């Protein structure tokens, strides 16, 4: 077993550290050599067929659903096609409008999740084209979909998903760019700009991993609390939801992810002296607004850790108690970096509390009942 963990204490930690490789492998062969175009023949769609897509539905469960929240924003921004993201167990029963010009993207690490598989079948029954983003070649979801985009994260053993989630983000960047390229919503220079920033991500993740000790210290302090908040706006809110889930899954500490601007409409009532909060502030355009929400929380006694990008660090540091910087990248790509410190905080909090990191109570790696 020690050999399987390659010297790491837990599979989760090993898998967190495998993310640079997972990113590289998922991008390999899909970004053209010259970095100016995206090649996704796996989608099996002609340019004409891409032009016929009127809407996209992203359907998944758990962590894969959270990747889908990022995917929605990425595809809408790049390709300007309307996207909805649903939890699979809700999608099936809400009588969704699925037409033959709908592209349904199901996301599943295992490719075996019962609710996701049922949603896929429903979508196909309605005549939609189904693309599966999955980590397991030959899985049920892969076999039944019209097209498969494999995330090459490699086997994920820990119940709490890390490298599968972040590789799903990479898959969404590739899909968004590909659609943009085929539809002409982004020109070659714009595609090349995002592609080159994508290619820089693995090394940037390595630089984050090198700072794990700082996050360990932060996590050990957080582990003394019963409840905390994650806040953010836009893509930061999507990542906040994943950070909150990760912490809950393995540390059993209650947390809530909230859109930063929505706090004042109810949840601010829960902030007391010392309530910890993790604020994601990576979106330059929204930073000022989020900072004013942080000030509202701090005025009620919250202890705030900000995860922000290097270029914002000095400004943000003035308003928070602690800060952690991710390397600068394009605003659309920050989730692929900002999730890493949140994974490490969850890991070290669970460790500090003495829980079974890889096998949290009540949870299964893959849920094959509805
Ligand atoms: C289970 C796992 C989660 C996972 C979800 C969806 O609940 O514990 O970590 O996100 O299933 O799994 P999938 O394999 O479809 O991505």
C-alpha cells in the first residue's frame, strides 16, 4: 500500500500533487503544436453541427457538478452559447427542455454514477447529442454517450475528488475554446492567448504545492472551529462551493459557500466574533466589490483569509487577516489554481482532526444507486 501511495501519507495528498501531470496529460495533443488552435476530434462534430447548437446543459453530481458550474461560465464567456448546469438528480425530474439542438455534457469521474447515467439516457431519448467528460475509459457513461472527452487524471482513489475535478476544469477550457474557434466568437490570437496561459498552469500549480506548509498552519487553526464561510463572486463563487464541499467531506466541519454579495441578505446574521471565512478574490473586475463584502464581515468580527492573485495581493492584504496568493493568470483560468490551496486546507484540517482522510464516514467513491 505504501508503494501505491508513492511515499505520500494518503492517496488524497498524492492526487493533489499529481495535478500538474493531470493538467499536462489532459491538454496533450489537444492544443496544436503552434498553440494557435484546439483539436478536439473526440467531439465528433463538424463545424456545421457546432453551429447548430442552441443551448448546452451540463449535468453531474457532487464535485463534478462543481466543475460544471465553472464550465458554464467558461463556455458562455468564450463561445456565447447559453449554458445551464444541473445536479443530475434534479435535472431528470424537472422536465428540462431538451431538444435535438441541445448539447448535453455529462461530467463524471467514475462514469458510473447512477443519477448521471440516468440523465444521460433521458437526454439521448429526447434526441440531444451527449458529450461525456469522464476519467474512466470504457465506463458506462463513456459507452453510452455520443462522444467522450477523457480527462487523463489517472486513477483517483481518495473519496474526496481533487485531480479529477481540476482536470475536468481543463476539459471545459478546451471545450469552450474549441466551440469559440468553430463559431468564430474568438479569433486566433485570442485562442492562442488562452492556450498559452493554459500551458503555463502545470508549473504554476507546482509553485502552489511548494507552499503547502503555509496552508497546513492555516488549516490547523481552522480545525478548531465548528463552522466557517467561503465567499466569492462569479468564478470565485463556483470554486468556493467546491472548497466548502471538500472541507465538509473530510474534516466534518460545517461550512457554507456564499456569493459574496448575497451575505447581507441573510447569512451575515451568523457572523460572530472569530467566525472564520475564506474569501476568494481572484477576479480583478470584482475585487473591489468583494473587498467591501469582506469589510462587512470583518466589522462583525469575522476572521478572514483571502485567496487572491499575486497582482491583487497588496491591495487585498489591507482588508484581511491572512492571505494566500496564487500566481497571475487570465481571470477565466483562476479556478484551476485557486482550488489547490482549498484542497490542501481541507486535507490538513482533516489530518489535524485525526479523521480518515481517504475514506470519510458515510461516503462512497462512486454512487451507483439513485
Ligand atoms: C460521489 C463521490 C464524490 C463525487 C460524486 C460524483 O458522491 O463521493 O466525490 O463527486 O460521487 O462522482 P462521479 O464519479 O460521477 O464524478
